[in-house]
C-alpha cells in the first residue's frame, strides 16, 4: 500500500474511495473556481501539455477515456484539440460530473462527450476500447493505485497512449519552502473561504506529499504493463506529466 492510499479526507469511518466521493460531491459547486485560483490558472496549461503529447505522438485519436474527469474540463479540452469521435469521462462523484454534463450541453457536445459513474479500479469497458487514456490531478486520490493503472492499461488499444498530469511536492529551493507555506496556509484558507470545506483542502496538499513521484511513479506505471514511460517536471516541480505507451 502506498502512503497516499492511507490518507482520507475525513476522520470518520469509511473507505478512502467513499470519502473521496463525498469530498468531491461537497466541493463540486466551487471546484472549478478553486482549481483555477489555487493554480493561478496554470492548470489549464498543464492539461494542454498532456494533450500536446498525444498530438505529437499520434496520427489520429478516435476515442479518449478521461479518468477522474471531475467537472469535465480535461474531457472538453481533449475533444476540442484532438477531434476524436467520442470522449468518455468517468468519475465516482456524480456531483462533479453533473456540472460537467451541464458544460457539455451548453457547448452542444452531449453526443460527443459522455460521463459515466465508474470506479477506476473496476472499469466496465471492454479490453482495447480506447486510443488514449488521460487523467489530471487524480493519482493521489486512488484507493488502489496499482489496480487503477492496470485497468487503464487493459482498456487501452494496443497502439494506445497514456498521458497523465498530476500535482506533486517540489524538491528544490526555493519552491520547496514556498510550497510548504502554500499548502499549510494558502490552500486550506482559500478552500475554507470558497468551498466551505477546509478539510478537503488540507487533504489535497497532504496527498501531494505522499503520492509516489517522478522515478518511483515511472516504475509503478511500468509495472502496470506500460512501456516507454517518461515523466517531465512542470512549473518548477509542482506538477509532473507522465506519458506512456501500451
């Protein structure tokens, strides 16, 4: 078991999966505002970096699976840039996905982007279903990281690509010291003000510290069956892009 798998949002009883679902349902109404505010809008650039990898390495991408899609921003961005036939966003939080469905409907893309309530560790899709599997800021929230990665590998086509972006803790001066203040003071304070759930925005930075990162995550992704696994640090080490092939 990895360290972040033992960290739960709340102290009450229940599995991590159950508590993460509850947490995201609780903050769904303010998630987009907080996400963009806490990252100073750079989260959009990080998602673009993940999609740019697919643009550079694939001639075409007809089907995309967005793991832990949340409110659908990554799924929408993937559709607009990759022009696939369909994008499926999956999540355990209905509250988050309902906001995603509303966004997609306003764009007139409901026939192209769909949402399904799915546990990443037990996906309902058939083997070799998707050209690309993407995910943003979700690895640290998985109750079983190994099983989730194996499922991503299983549902991906033989020539498929993985492109995952996730937050991490900087390791170099001065970002390491600045990040400590940011996660201990800025994130919980803004989280409490904007979402009314300060616990969620204490949990999130704690898991950023705990989740396997860089070379260790690279090895874990390889163990799930992927090859040509690479990573690239972004934004002075606050974010990492992981890419791989099946």
